[in-house]
C-alpha cells in the first residue's frame, strides 16, 4: 500500500529525510511506501550503471551467467539476448541536505544522461575516461525528482531507503511543475 503526498507537494531533501523518519517510526506504516517530489541537483553517480536483465515479456530480473550462458531464475529460462537495464546509485543534493538513492529505468537514463544505457555501456567499454566525463557533464544540474521511500534492511540494519522513480532535467519540466516548484522554493525563502 502506498502513502503519497499530493503530486504538487514539493519538499526539500531535509524535509524528505525528516518526514520519512517520522512516518516510518510509526508501527502502522511498516511495509508502506511514501512518495515525495523535490528539486535537487545530481552530485555523483556510480560508475556501474546497468545490469543484464531477462527481457522476456516485461521481466526485468537480473540474469545469472554460468559457463557463457545467461539464466533467468524468475522465468526459469536460458536467455539468448539479455538486455541492459539502467540502474545506478545517485547522490542528490539541494541547499540543505544530501540524499542517496537508487534509480532504475532506461527512460531515466536517457533523461539524465541524454543517451540510452546501451550507448553508455558501449562508450564505457571503449573509453572509460570519456564515459566518466559523460557522467560528470550532468553533475550539478537541477532535476525535478520523484522519490519513493520505504523501510528496508541495509547491511543488516533497518533503515529508510530511497528509490528515485523519476528524474527530469529542470529545464525540461512542464510549466505546471516548474510553477509548483517555484512556489515551493519561494516558501523556503520566506521561511528562512
């Protein structure tokens, strides 16, 4: 079951972290998800940006490689042509806070880096330095971000983790989103 803030509700990363800690401290919210909208810039990205996935139907499960063959445990099939799927760990920053999250989806890869995951994987295999420069060209660029928080176990500890479900460069956001974000930013200035 998802618990969501209104679509037009933007929060600073500081407020996202405070609200998520408060929300998940209540026993009745265990197992739920909480969604947030924010404006943040991309500070860093992991160099590993993909995994090989099944690709049968809508299956996005990571395939296992053994003796040169790829196998999907969910589909119980040998996969002849596994598909690259975008997955990266990102650090997002705003004027008050930083937040780490994982992002998935080839559409997010294209929105953030301007290339699909196959193109970035090809670039990385040919020229690691150029690949890293490609990633860095998007650092310190503002994005409209949709976050999903949930309480999970990380490294044996129960923590609130974040998945970045959507990232769009701020300059490509719809006028209504920009207006809502602008109102949010103005309210932060008024309250400081």
